[in-house]
């Protein structure tokens, strides 16, 4: 087993170091190799995703990724910006299935802005299609309008596009995931308005026939946004397209209190995956040793479960994290009265010890 370790920028290097420490103590047989990515790679090689980094990622069984980006790169041409590295990795590795669990740990119920009874025990999984939809659909661009409400005016356009096989494969990912949980899938679309959503719903219904043991329901995206804050525990697995998933998964993240707790996985059809925290490079706290490493440590657990076939090791990491939270240790983002504030490294050490 080979893991490509790509810490990236900002707090990326600090939090990935803690996750690697946790992996090391498990005493499993794997090789790790690190490479630069994002702004760090741009500084050293003039490109955010150098050929050598991409090659390492492609050859590995899994990629453990920190975060990329810094405001100082905002003036660079778009293809040279750090964020292009993550888009390039998704595209080149064919990472079409994005798993974003939103779990509310018992000890952190108070950190959410929602009432405790709404989120205590929350454990939902948002599955976002990652390589299609309006973010990639052609044609797109800017032009002078020849029709519409303002002919002759400057306009811009994007194309929302999905093919049947693209929807089928993400549907199967969602139904398979639901089989291992409470056997319910909510498919989110906007089929009352959009043709792509109508195809999405048709394909979901077709694929559901292969999974008679899983219950499928459909929800319009605007209603899903409301239900997520009104009664989030009603959901189990949510499957949706790239743009709706982008928005809903960030909304779900906030239910749990801190983005510093939320892992993610992006998988391709051979279960090769990229694992990263849901947050970014946090330039405002980078280098201070205060970032919460738990999202990255929990991403490493997802990596062991999904790509490296080590479910027991994944369980060990997750229960160690729970134990550390129960012992009262908190980084600043999840700190509250009566708990003990610790830094990035102390938090990592505590997980290792547990
Ligand atoms: P961010 O997620 O980096 O930070 C948002 C807020 O959350 C900040 O106040 C930050 O201090 C805090 N935060 C984030 N992670 C934390 C952690 N582990 N522990 C404690 N606090 C944490 O998002 P922001 O500020 O919008 O973006 C910063 C940079 O990150 C930008 O360059 C952006 O493009 C990049 N970014 C990269 C992503 C990636 O690499 N996949 C994803 C999102 C943003
Ligand atoms: Mg987002």
C-alpha cells in the first residue's frame, strides 16, 4: 500500500503531520511519500500541480491531502493558482464521488448554532457528484447577447449537464453506502424546473430497482436546504449533483459546530481516493500551532476504510478521537467553558496516546 502525502499550504502542513503521526502508530504496512502541492509547489516549481506530484498521486493507493491556497496568490493567472491543484487531482484521478459525513459528537453538541435536541446524535452522509454538472459543462463563456431580455448587453453563461452513466455511477455509490447504514437514500434535485434534474430523478428510480432493500425518496433542493436546519436527523444518505452538493455539504458542516472536525473522501471507480479535511488552508491561523487536526485525522480513518481495506484501523482512530474529546481536550475552534484548550500538536499526541 502506498500513500501519497500532500500537505499543501497554510495549516495543511501542521495538520497533515499530526495525521501521519496517528497512521504511524497503527503499525500497518504501508509506504508514504510526500510531495509539494498548491502554493508551496508553485514557489518551488512554478506550478501548483507539478508533473512529479501528479505522478505520485496517480501511482498511490490513496492521497492524504491537507489544504491549498493563500490570499497572496490571488493575483496569479487562474491556471497557476493553488486551487487548480485540487481541481487537477480530481480530474486526473477521476474522483467523481465525494463523501462528506456530518457527525455531531456528543461532547460538541454545544458548539453548534442549532438547538442541542436538533443535532444531538446527528450522523448524516452527503454524497456529492464531483466531476460533472454546471461546473464543467460546455459551452460556457461570455459574449454579447443576441436575444433574451437585453439584446446587445454583455452576458455570461454556464451549462448544466449530466449523462445517464454519470448519474448511474454516483447513484450506485449512494445505494451501496446506504446498505451499510440505515438503508435510506434521499436524492436531491430541482426536477420541477431543470431537465438535468428530471434525468437525475429518472436514473435514481431506475438504479433503485437494483436495491430493493434500500428506500429512496426525492427532495427538491430548496426544501432540502430548509429541512437540513429544521430536522437534520431525518436524513441519512443524501445524494446530489455537484453544485447542489457543494452548497448543501457546507450547510451540513455547520450543523456540527466546527469545520475543523469534518473529514471528506473523494473516490474514483477503482476505490482510489483523495482524503482531506473539509476546510481550507486557514491563512489567518497558519503557523501558530492552533489548528484543529481532527478533520485530517478523521480523513485518514476514511482512507483506511475506503481505499486501504483496513476497517478495524479506521475504527481505532475514530474511537481514539471520541476518547480524546471525552477527556475534555479542545483546540480553539471547539473550545468551551470547562474544557482544556490545547494546540495542534498536543491534540495529535493525545489521539496517538489514545
Ligand atoms: P478556511 O476553511 O481555510 O477557513 C475558514 C475559517 O475557519 C477561518 O477562520 C479558519 O481559521 C477556520 N478554520 C479552518 N480550518 C480550521 C481548523 N482545522 N482549525 C481551526 N480553525 C479552522 O476557508 P477560507 O478562509 O475561505 O479560505 C482560505 C484559503 O483556503 C483560500 O485560499 C481558499 O481558496 C482555500 N481553500 C482550500 C480548500 C482546499 O484545499 N480543498 C478548500 C477551501 C478553501
Ligand atoms: Mg464548498
